[in-house]
C-alpha cells in the first residue's frame, strides 16, 4: 500500500509543481551563436566527392571561428589549423562542407576501420544536431580522413553517447597538399524533430587533431566546467524555411533479412532457415513507428569478458542490438528503470515514438522467447534465473520539457502468463540551474521513483509460478555541481526489499546507498617531464546499508586525477574500504590502492586503458580477506597496409585474484582479441578469439568447493556492406566448455537488404 500511495503522490507532484518553473526558465533563455545554412530553391545536385567545387558552395556563408576545447579550453583555434564550415539545405538533406587546413598533412591519422570506431586518436570532422532544440540530446556523426563513420545519439543527463543507431549519412573526403576537405550529407528523414512550431535547431561542428597534442576544436565555445558536452551549440539558421514542407513528407523503410544457420551442438547436428523483417515508418515529422518480426541477432559481436571477482552482485552489459536503440533519446532512463538486455530473443516487437515541441512519448511492446535472465536482488547478492518460458514485455513512457525542468512518467510490465507478472510504475525528471547564476557554477538535479508489484517467482529450472503479490518501492536522487574550481556529485539510492523490475537492471534490493564525490580542480601543473593541462584532487565516499542499518560496504577514497597530452588521463586513489560478505558476518577491512590510465600513445598504438587494484580483497565465498587484486587492460592497434588495406587489432585482458594463507586461492581470468582486416570501405574480415576461466584451488582443507572452469570462443565473419542497411555476411563460430568433450559449432549466412 505504501509503495502505491508513494508513486501516486509523486506522479501528481511531478507534473503539477514544474509548471511555473518551466515558464520562468523559458523566458530567460540566453541568446546563442548561429550557423547559417544556404537554402536551395531547387533540389541540390551535388557531386559528393569532398572537393567543395560545386557552384552551390559559393552561395553559402563560411563560418571560420573555431575554439579549442581540449587540451585547453577558452582559446581560438591556432592559425595553422584553420577550419571553415559551410551548410547547404534543400527539402531532402543538410549538407556540410568543411575545409580543414594542416601545415603537415603527412601527420593526418585515420585508416579504414569498423563503423563506430572513429575516436579521438584519429583526424575527423564531427557534426552534432539537436533538432528538438532542448539541449538534452543530440544525434551525431563523425567521419575520419579515410571516410570511416561513427554515428549515434548523445544524452546530456548522463553525459554519454550511444553508438547503436546507424544513420543513412553519406560523406566524402578529399586530401589536399595543405590539409583536406569533406562533404557530409545528412538526410532530414533520419533526424527526429517536432511537428509545427518548436525551438530552433541546434548544431555544432567539431574537428579532432590528434597530432596537435590531442586537440579538439568546436564551432561553439565550450567550457570544461559545463555539465555535459552539448551545453553550447549554434542555432541553425534557414531550417525554418524548409520545415513546413518537410514535416508532412512521409518516409518508410523495409529491411528484410534471410538467415541460414547450420549447427553442430556437441555432436548433435541441425540446420535452420529464418526470415525476418524490420519496418520503420515516419508518416510525418513527429511520429516514428518501428516493427520487427523474427529478428536474428546471431552475428552481433559477443560481449567482452568481465571479472567481478567473488562478488555475488550481477554486472550490466551494453546493448548492441539496433531495434532497441531507436528511441534512446526519448527513453532517457537509467538502467534500474529500463534495461533492454533483459529481452533475449523477441518473436516480434513494435514501437511508436512521438516527439513534440514541449513533450515526447514512446510505447514498446514485444513477445520474448525463453532464455532471458530474470534478476531478484538482495543486499548481498543477485539471484539470476534463466527464464524457461515465453513472456511479453511492455513499456510506456512520456515526458514534458522545459528549459530547466524535464518531468517524466513510465509504466513497465513483464507478463509470464498464468498470473505471473511484474509491473512497475515510475516517475523521473531532472532540473538544471542555468549557467551564470550562483557564481557561475552549473547545477543539475536528477531523480527517479518507482513502485513495483510482483506476482511471479522462479524455480531452479527457470519456470515462472504465480504467487501472492509483493509490492515495494525504489527512490533515487543525484545532485551534480560543476564550476571553475569544483566538480561534485552526491547521490542517494533506496531500494525496498521486495522491489523488482524485470524490464530493468536492479541487482540489489533492501538497501540504502549513498555516494559523495568531491573533486577540487587545481588547474595545470607540471609533474617532471609530464605537463598536465588539468589536475584534480579527489575524495570519494560511499556507504551501503541494509534497511536494518547493517553496513554492507563503506568506501573512503582520497586520490588525484590529471589530464595530459595524447588524451592521457591518469588517476590514483587510496582505498580505505570496509566490506561484509553476508548478513551477520564480519565487516572486513579491505584497504587497497587503485590506479587507472587512459591514453592514445601513438598513431599506431591508438588506445590504452587500464585499471588496477592491489591490496586486501574480500573472498565472499570464504568470508575471508586475502592478498589480491583486479586488473582490466585494453589495448588497440591500427596498421595501414599496402593497397589501401588496414588492420585493427584490439586486445582485452582481465583478471581478479585472492590469495589466502590457509584457504584455497581463487582466480578469474579472461582474454579477448578482435582482429579486423579491411580490404575496402565495404569489405571486412573479423576474427574473435576469447578465453575465460575461473579457478579455486583443490587443496586441503576443502572448506570451499574446488572449481576449474574454462570456456573458449572462436569466430570468423566476412561482411560486405554496400549501404548502411544492405549487408551480406558469412560467419563461423566455435564455443567450447572445458568440462565437456567437443564443441558447439555453427555456420551462418545472413542477408539484409534495405528497401
């Protein structure tokens, strides 16, 4: 009863209180810079070759003012890295023409790579567009000097980008003796914007120059104390002239797919042919409908190995399946509210999304086959069940927008049949104090509240059984503050003992968790030969308690963080932590050192990321502390080859271990290599080699059951992409469990053909 009343009161307050705040904030909107587009009266007939020599470009205004964001913000772009951008617009597309000067073009870095692998180690041009004008999300595309593209959607509330969406953007690059020029054509049909009167479109162009100490140039000045990456954008002039005709123009896309699969599952052979269909329809600007029938996700790249040591709390995994990424900007929900990886293998799914000037909404419903993971959280661990039956998932979501406040509500439901289901009702929102007040600092408040009702339980075989209704609640709040001197975060999460969201990710329940992060910005400092452009002193505090006030874990972590050239970030923390393995157990002292690094060391060694923990580690199975640690390391190499070919070589290692004096030692390890050979921009051959293992020594005394598990994955995939939605691929996989003889082998042929 409490959970239901709690959600009802919040829902009323959610939409009643913000009304005056919205109006007041909108009246004080600051004036933005602008970027003018030349509107063509007739459809543009450009030869998209990157040369910028078509007559239409002579009629477009040139924007030559670019600003540094990294490594040091607040400065104009250096003269030897001049950049200019022009914009053309007709009733079908926006076309960006960029001229990038470079005194030493031999230093330009960018080779053929997989889509969505364009990063700050490469020279690229990026275009960011916010068609809603709210400044809360943006669609973006980045094109490197080899013509490779990354695209996706950015969410300002979490300051993160999602590379899942693939837009039908076309581009061309032309190399010059003093730099390069580029054309990027973005169809208006793939941009999501409201119908009728709305806020001006926002746009920003960026340029990455890795050989200039990792410099990033932006067409709109952005300060590092901003709360997110799209806090400053330019208004796009001219778009209002074409929207009246464009917004009523319907678009649709069909993407049928044919998959033939042959399996040898540990000696048991089978074959299967399936047909699937993806449909996308936009009857007018503010409505988008998507449907999928029998989709095949067999060739989505498998998840990289992760190590959680002996912890019994589940880890989340990223979403890579395109159907679930269409309305990511409207969903805008944290993982506890919606986690699409709970959906295993849908038979069919439908989604409708509406975007208005002051509100948006989306509805998702699908039928899921058996195999999804259902979580039931507790204070000290997560019970996971592989659902043995089919289920139906539903999600309804709506939001109101203002300049300072966003208020949302959602309904999530998972129906297992025969009276077993999980239903969640929630509200969420965010409020941000516009920059320029309170001494120039930026403040943002985010909140989520949910109420759940669950009538399903699962047995060890994963079968759902109806049971008496259990209700519970969830609450979350986070306050962010950023200024020239400070970047601080405070958050509080309260989860009821019976709370569950089978369409979300809630690995713990029955807890209260508080976090505080204090970061004092100290400016530039020199550490011997290392010049740090930014330095921060850090203090992290965390405490998790059960609802009965028993401490589960406690963190006190002072440390330092710095940012230097070549996109280098280094941090080191001293961990004065305490942790408990189970209810009523001892609260152990687990002091350890934590260090991490991110860098792009060279033009070929493009990425190095690593985190290392060394010290006292809690073995939760043994309820004992030993010497140990946790290591995660990633390294990416890029090699240009003869004939315009190129090779990507990505490596990942992870290892967690605990060594005891009188108990059995534990270790958990993983290694993964992804190699991709590119013959042309359309043809690629990908190899994945992955090994994982978990071991508990078999030695006296046998206080804990010994373990020796090994898993192996091998895959080979050839893919030819003639268009973003026209792909032919052939793949072979082998998966082996070290405890079983033989392996699970498969061959797959898949054809996707967009219409």
